[in-house]
């Protein structure tokens, strides 16, 4: 994604820097939907503000197996800690 997470209930980041259309802040995701390429997003870190950052894994048409293997490999080397309780908004 071209942006970190933003408040739920918005189609675009609320600060207006990307305009009002979702594809202006998500330029890397919809082409894969249009070309039917399998994709997955796995957590890979956090911003300085503590918001989650995801790694987008994409494979060629009909190669879902590669996406699953890539996601499993990344998650096995960089396990994401589980959160027992929701974190309060900062």
C-alpha cells in the first residue's frame, strides 16, 4: 500500500492527501485484482505510531500455491505477536 493504516470508516486517508478515490492510495493492489493474480498481505512491522504495516505477496495467474508458500515462509521467519486485548487508540 502507498499508505499506512488509517481510521476505520474512511475510503481514503482522512488527511486528504490522496483525494477521494481509493485507488489513489492503493495503486499497487487493484491491478492484481484485474489480472486475477493471487495475492496475500502478511503483517511485517509497525509504523512509529504503532500502526500495522503489511507485506503484499503476489504470484502469477493461478499460482495460489506460491502465495501461500511465500506467506508461510515469511511468517515462519518473522512471527507476528498475538494481541490478547485490543489496543487503545493513541
